[in-house]
C-alpha cells in the first residue's frame, strides 16, 4: 500500500526483476461509452459529470427494489444491487442526484447515499471490456510432499528469507496445504499462465470487478493488464512446489483472481464490494487485500459521501465474514499511527488532494474494518519496515514485507510494502484452514493472533512503539508463525 505514485494504492515499492521465462502479454481492456440515463428517466436538473453512488437501505429484495425505482426516478441507472446487504450501486449525471433520489415515496427507503469517487466515471457498461486471454501453459507437476516426507526445494527457495522468518519452511514438512482451501487474491489480476501459479489456479471462481463493480466472468478478464502487483501477491500465497522458481506459504491450496484494480491503479469502493461479495458467494476461505480503497486514504464516518460509502463497504465485509471468509489486509505504507489519526494530506487521490483534520472514526478501508486482519511489515532483521503503518490496538500481526521475492508476469521480482506482508499471513491462514477445516473466520483470527511469535519493541527506545512485548504498536500480537499454525491444537 505504497502512496508514492499513480499505482500507490498497491504496495510494490521496490522491484528488482529476475526474469526466467516469457509469456504472452496481457491484453488491454477496450473502452466504451459509460452508463447513461434514458430520456424517459432523466431528471430535469442540469446534467453534471457521470458519477457512481453507493446507496444504503434495509436488506431484502423489497427494500432494494424500491431504492432501484427511486434511482430511476432521479434520472439514474442501477449498476448493481445487493439484496443481502441492502446496498445499491447507481450511476447518474444528475448533479442533484443525492437530493432527488431521496424525494418521493420510494426515496424514503434510503438510509444514506454517497459518491464513491471525486473524479467522473470513465469505465464502460457491462460486457464492454472484452479481453483476449493468453493461452495458459500445461500445468506442471505439483510435487507435493506428504506429512512424513521432506519437501524437495525449488531452485530459488534459498532466496526466500521471508519463509524462514515465519517458519513456513518447517511447516511444509508437515503440510503444503489442502486443495479444499480456496484463497481469493483481491488485487490487480493474477497471471494464471505463470508456471509457478498455473498448477494452483482456479479459473471458474475468478472474476473481474473493475467495470463499475459489476462481476465480469469473461475468460481471462481476471488477468493483469497494467500491474504485476497481484501476480506477486499470488506467488507469496501459493506458488506451487513444482521444481520451478519459488514456493509460496501454502503451495498446496487453490487461488482465484478477484480483479479489483483498474488500469489506472484505482480501487474504487464498488470494485471492492463486488470482489468481497463474490468471494462470499463462491465459498472462498481466505481473501487477501493488499490495497486501500480509493480515493480517500481515510473514509470519515461524519462526512456525507464518505460515511455512506464506509457503511456500504462495512456491510459487504461483514456479510463475507458471516459466510465463512477471513479477510486479510495490508496496514499501509505511510509510516502512520493508525491509533492516533490527526490529519490527512494525501487524498482524494483521483482529483486534487486537500489537507484535512481527521479522527479515529475515519477508516483506512478495508484494513480497519471489523473482522479484517491488519498486517504490518517486517524486515529481514526482524524490525519494523520503515514504511509500515502502525498503531496500538490496530495491528493484529506482522510479517515480512521488505524485499520479497515472488512471481511477476514473465518471471520473478523483489517488491517491498505491507502488500507483501499481508499475503504471508493469508498463506498461514490457508495452512491453518487446511488442518482445521471446521474453523471459521473468528477461530482463524484468534489462532493467528495467539500463535504469532511475540516481538518486542526496538531495544533503542522508540516512543511510537507503545504496548508490551506480547502486543504492541509495531508488531501487534507478533510475527505470524506458520509452524504453530499446522502443529498446535
């Protein structure tokens, strides 16, 4: 979750490519005209820029149906509805849409409404982003070890210091994880043609959510078009044990690509909602979120637009948790104390940034949402990475995130960021789910915290590192432990 460039929603801040093979290039999404209200439903207000809105109502088809009618009466178009959480994503050019949609009998159903971005919508309607998918190679032999066996090292495992820090190398002597476990890589897309990822890739449960948050199952639409970030994350979670390249934390589980990052590097709320609801409906066990939701670094509850969006996103993640999905997210790369928020000068990032006063009701989403595991980053020297966000009571666990070797389209590279720390925890959770298949998100969350290795604050006092050795602002409950995850209880 680096914030240094157009792709700053993602946390790959350092890339040292070490290419080992070539693959076909990912195709570029075709652009088309956006949604537009018809003349019969257009309101009388002067048109403004095309915008997307999150509208909250009571859960249930009846309530959502009335909101859909209110949207049409206000000159808008319904983009996606979620009866299960009472959220409607709508689109309109009506500059007075927020007011108009709440007028009339149907509008009384609306609890809150807010714009999901500050820039005008640029993506096209459903089905407009057709992609030409590269041909996937024949899957390599997985070469999984048994419980009694000794794993055969892949060529570049010796460079994976991160796996030793979390004891994944020792955990692999017990298990590489179960094929029953499915992990969602909610990111910029996964290159399923990569030979280290192809053996574990699940195409039927993959999706592209970057067209206004409407799920697109076009074959290959889940692949990256402008970013290698998601492919890197996927390799850390589950690169296969197949005699090629590296080995992930859980090389025996399946992964699906849930694409929530558009070609400009933005992750708007409707994309993230689409992705997490998809994960719940497709029975994913764990999802990784190495991003923050744009355009606000922190979404403030007491702001009209931001408060409505915060509520819509909260409902989506709560729904996923209740349906068996454990969400793991990066803490962020601003070296910011999440427990003591004061100002934000980095958003909105899709138009013009402003400096504003904020408080702890302003959330970095999804990492600060209830039930989401917040992951800080460590270095090879078992120290807090300089970029990593922190905060007592905010960080759940820590994991390696500095100079991490993993997969990218065309080969391998080293990236740094809390985005690289988060998938280590996701992988450990997948191993834990493999040996405790009856555990749900709450049991996995508690076990991750309980089994983490206590890590003390720096020997040279740092006033930012408050708390105890058992639980502090830099490392939370400690560095995640893959061996304990598969051997205890």
